[in-house]
């Protein structure tokens, strides 16, 4: 079982964790982009509407990512699986 644990730890450490960080960074960048569109296009109602949509969907996406991460953490702690 030790080779599987080493493989699992490597996959989580080298692939999954950086991928999660990248997704959070993309979500935050999308939020900042939407805020910039909303603020910089104060005179254009259509562009402000697009900015609002970017803000809304980025917040929803970030909320879902945090919720899934926390639910996964709770489930793993319940079953005693240690995260690497």
C-alpha cells in the first residue's frame, strides 16, 4: 500500500494543489476584470452590465470552489484520510 500512498501524495502535491491554486487565481482575476469593466465604463450602460455579470459569476464560481474544498476537507477528516 506504500507505493500507492506515495503516488497519491505526489499527484495531490504536484498536480491537484497547483491546479486548485490556478483556478482560484483565474476566479480572482475574472472578478478584478469585471470590477474594472464596471468602474471604467461608468458612462456605458452595456459595458457596466457586462462588468456586473463578470462580478456575479466570479463570486458564484469562487463560492462553489471554496464550498467544494471545505466539503471535501470535512469528508476526508471524517474518514481519517490525511491530506498531504
